[in-house]
């Protein structure tokens, strides 16, 4: 049977059938299943690669990489890395990835797959592994992802540009005419928050603006992979905001997971957005953002770009094991503002 006949029966193009045979990882799951079902029904077996006419596939063997969520149990909230990797994978068909996702409850537990060197390299995310775990990793290529690492972490890293995040937030609020600002967060111990708060304060000082730091309690040993702040924390932060003199009108939330609770507390205190305050968020998560009672400005950390860069850099490390030196890669945020009619990217 010809490929054209299979394509006709599966209601796809011949090119799709060819991809199912040669590059199945590039085919949408529903089309892949449909074509494979027809091939099975008609007992079609592709010609072995070495006997086919025309150019042979030049696809490299897939890289086996792992993403290690340190200090986390497996939950649906950690599927985001796989989701973003699936989105970017078709962009480079010659760089195929076999991904494993690993979890450890504490920084002292090294997953067996890493201990037994069953992967080519590993992306580390969450809490920083203990020195003993890092020593056991040995020469295995690894790249730290996002911002929980300490300043003494010796390896490569890929993370958002947190300094620029804080500075852009000040510039935005300043452009809107606000003279007294507040940075509000429930998680001052999270390194990304600490860096953004520091940059926010420094930029505000450069512009001659007044800043109030309204921060919650630190949580030593917290992984920050999954945080559910109590509403009482937001009530406390809003009370402190109301007591600030002069009361800030420009508000910056370096992270967004508590924003729904905070805006609810602001509303309950009688404060209304645009009339009493204007906010900018240090992150843009559409799931959180579009469930807020209003749509403030936000700084998108560009997570798909971050995922692509950390995978690309880990593959580079795997292919260049002798390269020396520490490499740090940051991704600039993008300011997102909303109007009632449409989204504007500034």
C-alpha cells in the first residue's frame, strides 16, 4: 500500500504520514494515533531506513535530560515545565529531548536516576541541593533554573532578570505620576523577591520617590515551589499600608500568587483601584491574572523563553563537557498592560 492511500484513509496529508514514519515526535497526538491505526489495520510496515531511497534522516540521538524539583512532591502544579517544553520542542527538530521529571522531599535526597547516571544532564529547580548531593552529581552536566539558588552556587544558571523587574516596576509607576510607592509581598525570604525589592528601592531612590517596604514574615527552609498564603497575611499587609504616611498610591507586588487575596483585602479596607491606588505585578500568570477583580499592569518573566534557554544551555553543556567557567543567563521581563478592549505590550 502506498503512503497516499494511508493518508486518504486517515484523512491527513501524505506529508503527515511521512512524518509519522520518520519523525513521530513532530506529529499531533490525535493525527499520530489515527495514522498508526490505519497502518496497523492494513498491516503496513515501513521500509527499513537503510533500504529507503533518497536522503536519510540526520536527526541526532535524543538527549536524555531530567528536571529535578528539589524539596517538592509530585503534583499537577509541577507540570508546567513539560507543558512549555512540548511547546518549544517542534522549533528545533534536530535537538530531540527525552525528559524525565524527578522529585525529592528534601535537599538531601538524590534521586536514583541521577545517582545511577541514567541521564545526560539535569535541570535543577526548587531548593538548592545539599553540598553532599551536589558532590554526588559529580561531573554530570547540570544547570540551575530560576532564582532560588544562593549567591555561592558554583554552576551555570538561567533565570529571570530580577533587577530589571524591580526597576521597570518603578519606572512604570513613576510614569503614571505616583510619588509615594510601596512594595508588598508575603515572601521576603524568596530570593527573587529579595532581589526585586532591592532593585525597586534603588531605582525609586534614583528618581527621588518615597518607598515603603511592606513585607510578610520570612519562611526559612521553604521551597517556594508551591505556596498558599493565608488571607490573614494579606489583611495584615493592608493594615500596614493604611498606616503608612503618606499612604502609597503606587503598589508593586514582586510575585503574583497572593494578589487575589491582597486585592480582596484592599477592597474590604475601602480602597479602590485607579481611585486610591495603581498596581504593577512582578509576574504574569494568565491563570491567576484573569481571575483578579481588575487587570493591573504586570511584568511577564517570559517563562517559555526561560524554559527554551535552560534546555538549550543544558544540551550545550552535555555536548561541551570540557568547557570551563560559570555561565549565567538572564531573560528580561516584558511589561504587559491591559485596556478594556485589548492587551497592549509596552
